[in-house]
C-alpha cells in the first residue's frame, strides 16, 4: 500500500515507553542512524530530511508538495514501477510525508524484509524528477487540493497568522495557480540543496542496529554535504480570515508555544493543552471531554452542537498552543469570546486537583500514542533532526509529571500576551483579534 501524507503538525510525543536501549550512530558522511529494537515482527523505517516547506524560497511555493508526490517515481538507478513492485514484494507499506520541517519516506515491513526496505528508502527518497513524470504528477496534486479538509485549511491559515512571512508560514499545499508550474529543474535544484547526508536521519524500530548502519553505509547513496540552515521563523501573532461554504465557522486561537529543542517546555505545553481541552475518557461520550475551555464552551452553548479541541504544535524552533472551535455561525461569536476569556484565565489561577488530572492524562496520552510504532518512528526521526537526540516517552512522561502550577501559569501568560486567530467558513460573526 502506498500513501502520501501532508502534516502541519509535529507530534510532541516522545519515544517508546518500553525500557529498551536506543542506539545512535553518526556516519562519516553526516548521516544520523538510530534504532530501537523491541523484538516485534514488523519493522518501521524512516528516512527524513530537513527539507520541509519552511525551506522553500518565495518563488518556490508548493515545491515540497510536488516533491512529496514524486515519491514512487523513477530514481536515478531504478524505474519507479520496479521500486513499488519490490516494496509490495516484501509486504511493505510505503508512506511519503511532508511537514513544515521535514520531508520523509516511511516503510512498514516484516522484520525479515527490513534489509531490502533500507535499500528501497534510499531510492524512493531521491526521485530523479524526469520531465514526463513531473508532468504526470500534476493530476495527483490537483486531487490533493480537491480533497482538503476544513481543519487542514484552518491550520494553514493559522500558521500564516502566527508566523506571517517566515518559513513556518509557508503553505504545505501548492496553490492552485502553481500546479504544473514547478518544473523538473526546480525540483532537482531543491533536492541537490536539501536531500543531503548532513540533513538526513534514518530511524528504525524493530531492526538490528548494526544491520541498519551497514545498509545505510553500503546501500544508500545520499549526496554528501550539509544544506543551508533554516532562516529563523519567530512567532509574531496576527489574524487571517477566509470565507467558505456552509453554515459552520471554524476558528483557531493560539499563542506562542514551545520549540522541540526544549523538552521541558514541550512537557509544560502538553499539560497546558490538556487543561484547555482533551478527548472524553469514555467511549461514545456525548460531552466535549475534560478541559477548562471545553467545559466553558459546552456550558455557554447550552450543550448545543459545538466541537472544541486543543491545538498543540511544536516545530524545530517555535510552536503554538491554543484551541480549535467549530460551531454554527449563529453561536461562534459568543463561544469564541468565552473560550478566549477562559483560555486567558489559566495564567492567573489553576486548581491543584485539575492540574494533577491534566498531568496524568497528558502522561497517559504519551504512552498510548507511543504504542503506534509508525508514528513513533517518524517522531524519533524528527527529534534527531531537531536536536540530535531523542527523549524516550518514559522520560517525557516523567517530565510531564514534574510540571508545576507555576510552570503552566508562565506558559499561559506567555501565550496570552500575543494571540493569533484564524477563521474559515461562515466567518461573518467571528470576532476580530482586537475584539478579544
């Protein structure tokens, strides 16, 4: 099975909760190779590059979207159809991923197929960008644009509001007017500048580390070198609004959050996000779950049709935290104001019992999410490219449990000092930023 995925968020969830050793090796060409072996029968392999949309220049908008959709086409050595056939032959699933920070290729394969999988990663992650294949790819890009969810549109608008013209404000999806205008020469030049050994990491789960290092050394031919460092993209705050069809209004309000290179702040942000809103503990529950903002919104709506969840996004050097609200256009104004007022109250008063519940729920969520080896492998690779190391979920959960009320108040005060708001859909009654 072959999937392509665009992701605007990078999970703050850390490594596997099991007490297993993580092994990390740095090859002479600068490639980082790391692994965890739980002894399970399915291996997870990720080849990731610091090549997300934040690295696009102003005249390259949509390039990473086209790059991601090139996975599965010919490499310099092999035909794309042969690579995909071999992927299926070893029983593997292939996934191409692009975020603001990284471009990655991921394989899930039976353990005995891992050696071949590592070799395939190197070829699949470095398309040749043959002119006719770049032209053929246009249809897949158009299909992506025709199937964008409202939430994904909102998160893109939110990044534009939060980071403005910085790299993190670059869109993940190509604009419709750019479809077909990203040529093979442009893609090739970007690959030569970003798909380099010094900008890459390979992470494997349930694979022998020595074997992984051997194949990464002998079988993967990644151009040596190191790309230009990302231009800082500081949080600035702002507002972006976009009308859409229907009667629902989608609103996101956030403040400045944590960066991945600061695990302690990421832990505090995890607790803060849980305090804002968290999923119900009971399956098929009719309420909006745990969370101060969620409870306030639910009460304000008189238990009407409304949805609220936390936004918790951490990038290499910045992040945002806040809430996502969707409701009928007739209610969205009052609900947004109520949510923001409750949101800001976290900077001054937090009930001790509520804080402990949030910490326990946040820690549990870390362990539950780490059960998914595919997501875990990607998270680990992102951490390696962000800081050069990765924190285990056991350690991260302990950091969450050590978060104090004062830590949360400081984080809440920081995010409340400069808000960003993005809205999409029936936005006529959505408050403007200066009204909040």
